[in-house]
């Protein structure tokens, strides 16, 4: 496996693979790779494509400098994980390589980014959309694999790839969870032992909301069930818990008809750590 840190060498390597008749699969990450990332790499490798994993902590999507500084950076371990699970390349550029000059261009998908994480973290999704567009442009035509844990992000990435004709097929992959239901996240390592014990309440809240919707309850009842579940855990401060349309991310207005689906979104604070999760539901 080859580690590359320049955009020019990255493009040359992937163009060479395509010239040899291979398809390219991209797994964009911010590093601190865990079993969820490993599942994405394995899924990409199983297609027979040449697999490139990008590792870049993107400063544009952090509103809080302290949060950016605290984000784990474990490149040596990340390279080992990528290699063990089928990656052919790791692209690990520096911030200066990715942003050699102040960015004058911003990519935004406001219709999908205005609510939820976008409302609580202004500018976050503009940073995500901008760096993802750069990564897609650098990699060229490919399939790109994203986990569904960051569901709002997945929707935004799908839309920008389609709207901008980037030649990238965005593949969403199921959330990987711990045995107690907590969604895997690079931020989980920042939880104290007590916070870690409390964190699975997010999944329990999603299950409570899903149970309400599947028996025909109103979105308001599902929302109440999620809020009540989280309220029973004193270490968790809820940011939002909401049933939404799975495509538009707008709040769900009516009870689900038989066979209809929706998405439940949740975000909460545990000490200094913000966690998000989501769950699809079909009645």
C-alpha cells in the first residue's frame, strides 16, 4: 500500500489505475479510523476496485478552534488499519497542501444544511461540502463510500455530487455500532467512563421514536418519546431529536402511512463531546 501526501501524485496514481482498466473507490475520512471506517474500506475493496482512503482533518468544518485542536490525529495507526482492510492507497495531505491560499470559493447546499447540525454548527456543512468537492475533483470519477451515521452529511454529499455532475457515485453504508448500540465515532474516545455508560441512551431514544412511528403515532408523539428517553439520563443534554423526511430532512408533519418511511435524527452533548445518531424507520 502506498501513502501519498501531494495532490499531484494522488491524481497521477489514480489516473494510472484507471488507465490500467481499474475502477476507483474513495473512502473519505478525517482519520482516527475505527471499525466503522474499516467496514467502508472492506465494502469498497469487495467490489474489486482500487481503494483510496483519504485522511484529512478539515479545518473548514470546525467552528471551534479548540475542537479542531482536540480532534485525534493517528496517521500511523490509520495507515495500518487501511492496509489491513484492503486499501491500496492512503492520501494524507497537509492543510497547506489542501489549502495553499485562503479559500475564496465555498460550496454550499443550503436546502439540506440549514437545520439540525447546520443550525447548531453554523458553517460546518459549508466546510464539509467544500472539502468533499475538492476530494472528488482530485480523485476523479469514482465510487465514494460514506457511513450513514452522519446522515445529514450523506444527504448533502449525494446532492452536491449530483448537482455538480462530478462523476462520483456516492454509496451510503450502514452505521456500525458497539454491542450496546452506541454508534462508532472518532469522538467516542473523548467520553469519560461515566459518559460512555450514558451514551447508548441516544440509540434507545431512536428506538423509542421508531416504535411510536411504526404503530401509527404522530411525529409529535415520536418526538416526545425520544425526549423522554433522553431526559432519564442526567449526563446527557439533548440538542435535538426529530422525525424528518428522509430526503428533504424537513420535520415530519403527519403520521406515517403503511409502507412509508422516515428518518429519526438525534444530537446530544455529553460533557465536552457532541454525539449524533440517526435511524431509518418504515411503518
